[in-house]
């Protein structure tokens, strides 16, 4: 079989040469699960922004676009720096040695959240990091190989923006030393959002947050949420604020994601969010994966939990953890397949036997489920498509 593959790659190379080495860029594949049908920029011609300023214009305007990142777009310094009073929260028991201080956003340092014994300190941060770029509707944002990097600023899909694809880029370095330093991807009042093969690392606050507004149909697939950090709110090299799903009317599919070196909120669920977490791989989490608050409804199936201290911290919503082959048969009527067992290695138990909410899956686009596998570590993230 080697010869034909070689011949094929030669043919592709020859083709690229004939086009003057100008590759053809396009979104790869289609979204599975709740956000199936998302088309992003559709048939708009793909183009590479020449600068950070042009990238921002293209992301925010109301034109359908396919935006290609073939290099790093560095927003650090583009909005200056801010120095003001923040705090060293009680959680930072290792100041100067791997802990995370806080910006006083929404009076977080003053309202008790910083904990007893928190002290005021001066904080200096990159201003661009704390607010995401507000995206317009009908956009595809894609990277070339593993070269598409957004450094120092995140993305915000809100206020009715819809039909957005973000694929194969790396979002990194949003003031990771500070709680509230920035969120990588925020969704707050949207519909049809597909985030695929994105890597997120070194973020101050949330790696992905579906906030209070209705975010309707969202699929997070094949992403790498890398919590490794030198500024950990739990003082152990792991990021606590990973994924936060508390929208008021949200359908969230999480499939094929690799969520590693976190220590909490991976994800926190609440609001009125229906979450289908299927075939994800949680690895090396010293705290909790799921924290299911009131209103959160979660089916977790076919996932791997490896070295995860607490797969489910609390369940004051409804949670089905696919506990046994016989219990999992119930999924067939609502999800179209029997739920797959989760797999556990050196981890706590998941639990979760609620089934009353499964009827909410009926009639929706549901992602398929395979047997739990840790090979997701080599398929998730940027540069893997
Ligand atoms: C997005 O595309 C849809 C379908 O083509 C169109 O109806 C809608 O007006 C577009 N939205 C914007 C903001 O351009």
C-alpha cells in the first residue's frame, strides 16, 4: 500500500505547484451533535488577514467570511497595559511560587469570593486579554497546520451572533497569572457554534464559557484543553477554571475532547444546559471534572477518566453517568443508541443515575458514541486534521 500513497502525495504536491503553491483552504468535515448544520462562512472565499487589525475587522463585521490564520496573530500590547488594585486570594497559598493572583473584576476581590485572608495587591496585566473579540455571524475561522495562533486575546460570540465555526487554531496567553485575566472562547446569546480541533492553553480564566444568555446549539469537538500552567489557583501546576456551561437555554455536545492538567470546573454545568459529553478523555485532574449545579442536565458516556480525583463533584441537577450495560439501554429511546460505559483508571467514581431528563434529547441531532478510548490524546487539538 505504500506506493499508491506516495504517488497520491506526489500528485497533491504537483497540483499545489500548478496553483502557484497557493493552497486551497476550507473547513474540514461537518459538525456532529447539537450544532450539526453549522456552516460558518459557507462558500465565502477563504482569505488570510494581513494584520491583527484586519483580523479583528473581519471577525467583527457582518460579512460572511472564511478567515485563515497561517501564522501567529499577537494581540499582546495592542491595547496597552493596565495597573490597578487586585488581590492575592486565599487560594494562593504559594505566592511567587506557582500561584494565581486575581484582577478585581466584578468586585471579585471585595465580595467574599477571594476568601478569608485575601490581601489587596497591585496587578499589571495586558489589557487586550481581558475582553474577547466580538464575532459577527456567518464566520469560519480556520488555521493552517498548527500555525494558526491567537495570542493574547480570545473570541466572544454573543448578542445574537450565530453560525460560527472555529477550527484548528491555538488560543493562548491571556494573562494566565491572573484570575479574570481573560476567557479564550465566550458564548453568551448565540446559536450554531462549532469549535473543533482548537487548542486552548495558558488562560487567566475560562478556556470555554457559555454564559448566561441562551446559546442554543453548540458543539465542542476534538479540542485540547491544556491546563498546564505556572500560575495555578490550586498551586499544583494545573488550571482550575476550564469549562463553564451555565447558559439559560443551551444544548452542548462535547465529543472527542482532551481535557488535561486541570484541577476543577472541567466543566461546571448549570443554568438550563443540556450537555452530551461523549468520548472525551480527562487526564491528570487533581480536583473535579464535572460540577453539576441546579438546572444542569448531563449525559456522560464513553469517556475516559484517567488520574481524575473527582469525576463528579456534586449533582444538584440531573446526571446520567452511564453506570452499567443494563442501565445504559434506556438511552436508545432518546439518543438513538445505547449509552456507552465510561472507563476509569486511578480515578474516583462518576455516579449519576438520573434518567427523567433524557426526553430532552428526543428529536435533536445527537452525536454518535464509540467505546471509551484514550487515543483521543493524539487526535484532539490543533494540527491534527
Ligand atoms: C447569515 O447568513 C444567513 C444565511 O445566508 C443570512 O440569512 C443572515 O442574514 C446572515 N447574517 C448576517 C449577519 O449577515
